């Protein structure tokens, strides 16, 4: 077993402990930090990579997730705007139809 894998196992166990105690003490930042360290540890153990490389991969993943969240929020806003436009168009069509009937 190489040193990177051993260090990965240690970080994984440490991350679980920090995450557990962070939840118990209702300290969300500790819980989040524990999950980060646990993920870095798992990457080190599974792929036998150095700590810096594992952290780099996790950081890249976080950036991608943030970009996806941003893009998703734009799509949701666009969808709502289109739905509202369709509703208003239907309302205007009903008004035009009712005004024609009155004449």
C-alpha cells in the first residue's frame, strides 16, 4: 500500500468523524468540511493519487456543479417567463373573443 492510499484512508475516516460531530453539534460548516475531506480521502484511496491532485479534482467538480446550478436557474426562469407569456396570450385571446361577441 502506498503512502497516498494510506493518507486517503486516514482523510476519509477523519472526514467522517468531522462530518458526524459537525452534525451532532449543529455546526454546518464542520459537517461540510468533513464531507469535503472524506471525498478527497476516497479519491486518494481509490485512485492512488496525491492529496493535491484529489483536491484539485474535487475543486473542478465543485466549479462544474456551480455552473450547472447557474444554467439550471436560467432555464427555470426562462420556462416561467414562457409559461406566463402563454397564459397572458390566452387571456388576451379570450378578451378579444368576448369583445367580438358584444358587437
